[in-house]
C-alpha cells in the first residue's frame, strides 16, 4: 500500500512539475521586451551558448564523419558499392546524427551551464533582487537564454553535418581512394532538400527548443542550495538526452515512416 | 495582534532624527505599509497566523524574532514575491497581493531591498551593478548615469571601488554596494534583510551609520529584519517581535525593553531557556537511556 502511495505521489509530483514548467514557458514567451533591450542580451547569449560551443561541435562532427567514412567504406566495399559512401554519410548526418548528436552535445555543454548559472543566480538571490528592482527575470535572464538555445542548435547542427561530411570525405576519398566524383555525385543525387535537409532542420529546431526549455526551467526551479544546483544540472542532461532520443523516434516515424 | 504606530514618535537617543520631527514639519505620518490579518502557509507549515502590523512612513522599523520565524518571508510578502493565503498587505496605498504583474513591478520601482547576501550581479562590476536599475528604468544619458552612480557610491564610501568585481569585495563592502544599488532610484521604501549578520564590528558600525543617515537624509521608510537586538534597537524608531506566526510584542525600543511578556524578555536578553525551551521536544529521557522512572 505504501508503495502504491509513493507511486501516486511521484505521479502527482511529475504532473505538478509539468504544470509548473508549462506556466514558466508561458511566462517566458508571453513577455515581450523592447528590441533595443532584448537584442544585445540575445547576442551575448548567442555568443556564450552558440559560438563557444563551436569547438566541441566541430571536433565531434569531424570524428563522427571520419568514423562513418571508415565504417561505410568497410561495409559497402563488401558489396562493391563503396562509391555510395558519400550518400550514406550525408544521409546519416543530415537526417539523424547531425540534429541528435548536436542536441546531446548542446545539453551536456551549454544546457548544463545554463542550469548551473541560473540556479546559482537563484541561490545567491540575484533573481530575487532583480524582481525587487522591478525587473522581470523571466524576460531579462531566461528569455534571452531560451531564444539563444533555440537559434543556436539548428546552426550548430548544420555546422556539425558539414564538418562531418568533410571528415567522411577525408577518410573515404583522400585515404581510402573512393573516386571523388562518385562521392559527391551520389550524394548530390540522393539527398533531397525537402525530405532530408529540411526534416533534419525541423528536428534540430525541436531539439534546440526542448533542450533550452529544460535547461532554463531546471535552473529556475531548482532548490536554492549547492545540492539543488547539482541535482538540477544532472536532471538537465538526463532529461534533455531522453527527450531528444524519444522525440527523435517520434519525428523520424512521422517524417520518414511509410505507414 | 495590532501593532500601534502612534506611540513610536520617539526615536532612539543616538538617532539623528529629531523627536516628532515628521509631525512638526507637517509630513505625512500615515502608515506606509499595513498588514491586516495576514495568514501565510508554506509546505503545510503556517508561518503567519493572522498577523496585523502598521509600519510608519519615514521611520525605521525593526522586525525582530528568532531564526526561522518568517521575518524574511514577511519582507517577501510586502514586496509581493509571495502571496498570502488571506489578509491584505497595503504598500503606499496599494493592495499588493491583488496587483497585476505590471502594477506590481511599477510599485517595486518605489522599493529598494538589501538582501542578506548582497545579491550583486556577479558578472557586472560595482559601477555596473549600481547603474543597473538606472539603465533599466530610466532613459538618462550615460554621463548623468555616471554622476548618479558615483554619488550613490560616494554615499556608501565606495566611490574608489567602482571598477572592482563583486568577487573582489569583502562581505561588508558587498552590502554597501548593494545598498548603493538599492537607493539608485531614490526609493520611498527600503527593506533590509538581516543587514548585520556576519559583519565585523567596523562593518556593522558602518552599516548602522548608513541606515540611520539614509533614513534621515532621504526621508525613507525603512524596514529592517534582524535578530541582532542591540544594533536594531539602537537605530530603530519602532520595533516588533515576531514568533510562532504572531506579533508577540511591539512598540518603541523603550516600550519593548519594559514589555511584560516573558517571551519578549527572553528574546531581548538572549536567555537560553524560558518560554522558548532550550530542549527540542523529545520523548522521556528514560526511554532513550533505558532508565525507568527518569523523565524530563
């Protein structure tokens, strides 16, 4: 009976938390700041969330592209189809790995930092002091970070895919000797802008929004102690990763499923 | 319980405010803040159970009480950061819990609050911290903002520290910068949350002087939450003691010192045992040590 009660409590807590995060999101999206105030704040966050994440995105994209080139060549050469390695790398990156891995890396690098930063601002009463100065922290602190994540992830995913394709080319063409014309030609012929590239962009937009929402909400809602910040940061990475992987399946089924 | 304000026209001897000055100069002496039968519950615990309080305009009011009795919560209720379960909280004639978001934020522009931790923005310099409310709420030109910020920093004795970052400040300096920031917009009300906690004697003396001088020079209504009895009573015009969700005593410092309540006297003199017991409620001692017949 106690276990049942505990399960019920957990369910209620989850529903309450979802409700709070929904109200929080409505509060963030509902408030509109003057462009002259909001734009500099957004640019600052784009730099710290987006530009400073470039290094990890570029390095990861390069290695993942190289691995895809190597694996693709090994598998495809068994069937004499190594010329298709370019299209395999491009489709894999544009449709799946670009948006998904970028979102996972974003959650680990920028999402956790966002949560910790906002959580620390809450713990040190900076958010409260802002409120008491007549400044809404949802507009001043949260909204620029949410929008910056929303904008940065699709751009980072595009960078990831481009660098990954280049890494695959390095291995496939420069190292393993696949004919360069086949590599690029097959890729161009098989990758569709609407069904592949655009769907990949839609995925990364959704992932960017969800990861940023989770990160800022966890920071804002955390228990204002060092333990609370630590727990919120962990939750950001775990929830974001699970949300990205779960949503990826749903979106893939909707976009590419042939039911 | 209803705290009266009429009896609080006499300031402490050390204070710079001349007794009855506000009345004599014809200034408005109506309460700036009124709490009427406020009930507030958090996490199933009743923090305030019908608290009524009037805080006079232009004077220093100290709200004292043991740790954990909800003194800071009271400030947050006044500032509209928390909403009471029932009762009214009126600040400058406006019922705070009923205000819409926009009106509440407009009202807060008339308030300044000094947080216990200072709550400075860690990514901004001292200068930028003080300039922050001016930049957000006014359209003043940069040279005027600079002049105002330097004047506020001069008032707290930290004009020379304008380029420092919050991490480079001592605890006392942090609170002084926070104080300069909270008066940047020349508020009508300033709330101090435990201003003396963790301060060395010199920093404490500086803060006492600043609170007193700001009150007298700017005519601010000051509300100070503290459990530092002597320091608070030395500068306030009026004080009340909160415990167990109620106001257990109130009046001028002299009235409080002569208060008949044992609980008030225990708090003011710091007696370890009394109506607030030394021992946390526990089972009979004999049970824990396995001795029959022994009890506490």
